[in-house]
């Protein structure tokens, strides 16, 4: 098995190489140098292996290839739709919702997703300092859960994680540690037994929230790793983004839920797209999204239906739309 660091190093950064591997031409897919200049291309080979050769509309390809659609500017789609500033006064720490805080350990990502609001700030770094985070947590005994998001928090190595876990173990009121990550589908090699041992040293429960948008992102390797982590007591959930051309129909969403369950993961949230400049062609309107949810509920058991949510600035929780 290849080391995860090597998998990351060997990621495809030249879209021409990607197209060659998929037997597609630049014209066929509307490749855009301009789109690439604003947000570079990065696709680990594991992910490439899940793509369909010769299909310009492959749902995984749409998520990663810089295309001419991105260069249209559409009103309402802006560079920084969330405008997230640390509300807590601790850089890298967000405390918006009751009982839980979110930490951004790194802005680095294993893959560049074209619909992501980070496309305009791929290198904006705001690493939280451990001492500041600890003193914030000590001052807030009502906080029972710490979330790690990014970027991708699993870009950090095991040693860095081990020191975060041992630091968090000094905060007795922390019950849950949650990691939001794209690694399970993009670089499942990252889910090593060493990393599992690091999380296993946490005093409370561990939850992994993977980010997958299409059933084709699942793999045999993922299934093996999820099983091992579950046996060690880790809970697995998934969040997706509702994306035009990727997963904007009930059959595709149902297939995703079925595949997730098959891999030991339950669907959690289906996010509506953040209106980020360059991603307007991925948008699915609210009315259509809600109709999709009704179709999904008619088709699946309740536990396989994610909640359609919207992150409303200033709200005390994600707003459930359907
Ligand atoms: C999404 C989010 C959370 C987690 O919300 P849950 O509903 O618990 O999944 C926590 N903090 C911030 C700042 C968030 O954006
Ligand atoms: S969706 Fe996640 S992994 Fe993809 S670019 Fe955005 S932060 Fe990075």
C-alpha cells in the first residue's frame, strides 16, 4: 500500500494529463486556462481511478476539472460568500452554535473542488494556536464537542494530531471530537491504523464526517478502512453538496445514500451550494432542491435521507430546507 503522503505528492496537477488518462480532449470538455489560473487543478490518482474513461460528463470530472463555465460572472455569486471571521477572538476558531466549536487547522486540501468557496483563498492560512484554543475551551465549560474542518484537517500528520488529541484530553468537559474530511473518498490511504490509534487516545467519542457527492467516490479500500475504524468505535457520517451535473436527480442521490450505507456511512447533510464566484453552473434552485428531497423521501428509508441544509449567516444552526 502506498503511503498517503506519496499519494498526495503524485496527485495530477496538469489537467492535460488528466484528460489524457481519461481519453478526452480539451475541446470536448471545455478546458479553461483562465479557470485554472484562478484555482489550480489537483486530483489524487485514487480518485482518477473512480472516473469513467471517455465520459466528458463524468460526475467526478465535473467536480475537479477547470472548465470554461467557471469564467462566467453571475450576479449574487461572490468571492467570499460566508465571510467567516472568528467570532470568538481566537484565530482559526469559530463558535457559532451552542455546545460546539469549529477549528480550522489548515487550508490545505488533498483535492481542489471547483464548487468550493475556498477556490478564492486556497492558501489563506490561519492556524489556531493550541494554547489559545485550550484557554478558550477552559473558559467555556458548555462546549462539549470540537469540530475540525478546513481545508482538510487530515492533511496534518499523525504527530500533529497526537499533540492536539493529548491537549484536548486536558479539557474534561469535551465529550466528542469530530473531523470533517474529504480524505475518505479522495485518499482513503490516509485512514491508517496509526491515525486510528491517535484518535483512539481521545477521552470521548470520535466522529468522522466524510464529504462525498456521488456513489462513484466510494471504493473497496474505503469500505475496509471504515469497517476497521467502526470496530474501534468511530461513528461515520457523510455530508454532500447538491450540485448541478453531479448529483442533481433523485436516482443519483438515492444511489449515493445506498452506497454510503454499503460502506458503513450514514448520510447527514446535503448542503445547498454557497454562491461562490465561478461556481454558478453548479447551482440547483431551492424549489427544485426541495422537490428532490420529497422524491428522495418517497424512495428511501428515513435513515438514508440526508437533511437539506443552508448555512444562513447569523443563524443559531444550519437551516433545514427539506
Ligand atoms: C456547520 C458548523 C457546525 C456544525 O453544525 P452541526 O449542525 O453540529 O453539524 C459547527 N460550527 C460551525 C461554525 C459550523 O459552520
Ligand atoms: S470541498 Fe473541501 S477538499 Fe474540496 S476544495 Fe473545498 S475545502 Fe478543499
